[in-house]
C-alpha cells in the first residue's frame, strides 16, 4: 500500500481510491501533509479504470507524491 512521503504513514485502500478522484490531492490522515498521486501512478490508474479486474492489483502499486505533478 502507498505511504505518505512525509511521515511514511500507510494509507488504506479507501483513502487511495478517494485520492484517485481528487484533483487537488488529499491531506495525510496522520501528519496533514498534502499528498498527490504521482504522474506514473495516474497513468497506471487510468488503465485500471478501463479494466476493473486489475484495480486491486493496481492499488498496491500506487505511489504518492508530495507535489502536484502534471500527467504528461
């Protein structure tokens, strides 16, 4: 599971899915630092939504970023 880049807090699947739908990132539940899904993981998620069979596998591969990265 993804971890906060600031405090190394392990995020749960529900928070990661909510972060996937958030355009402005989400605060870490532990330290409050704003986290974003990395550009690499955003591209991976786009493929995952196309094939819902792979979503459980893809959630474990998501990486977080401490800054808002452009998708391309």
